[in-house]
C-alpha cells in the first residue's frame, strides 16, 4: 500500500516537473522568436540611421521610418506579450518615447525628429532602448542564477 502511494506521488511530482519545464521552454522559445522578429523589423531603419552624415538624406530616412512604423508596431505588440508583466510598463515607455512627440506636425516621425540637431542619434538611442529588452536575462530559480 505504501509503495503504491509513493509511486503515485512520484508520478505526480514527475508530471508537474515535466509540465513546468515544458512551459518554461515554450516561454523562452516565444521570447527568442518574437525578439528576433522585433530586431528584424527595425533592421532597415537601423542600417539607414547608422550611415555616415555625408551620405545621409534626412527626409528619405524619415520617410522610410514612416513607412516602417506599422511593421514596427506589429513586432512590438507581438514581443510585448513575451515579456514578464513587470517589464511591460518600461517597454511601453520606450516604445512611446520612440514615436510620440509634443511638436505639431503632419507625420509621426517628421514632427518627432526632423529639423532637430543630431536627431539621428536620438532616434538610434530610442530604437536601442526598445531592442535592449530582447537581451536574454539569466534563468533563475528562487532568485539564484542558473545560467
């Protein structure tokens, strides 16, 4: 009788541990896949913003940023749900800081960046603040880092 109880408890413990591991692996896979999509969405704009100043055409780059906005927004929405709830507010703030402006204007990025000195560096730092969330945090159990 005691052997049967130990067998059942061991089986349940093994099943729960296996379920926990599978869920953790699925979350990591979703985090990495959506993080990769987010980086890929910003790739074209990052390449253009990192050009030397001599070859830089402001309105062309801002036009590309405008056209890419919805692609960025879809990737941001997808990635947001792979983040822990505690990091979502900071992520949302970084996203809003990239595109929101208090200046008057017709288009999102024209009013945010165009006509400002060193706007390329500002746009780059705003994008890098968003992409910083895709960095892998060490896996931990009970606040002890495992890797």
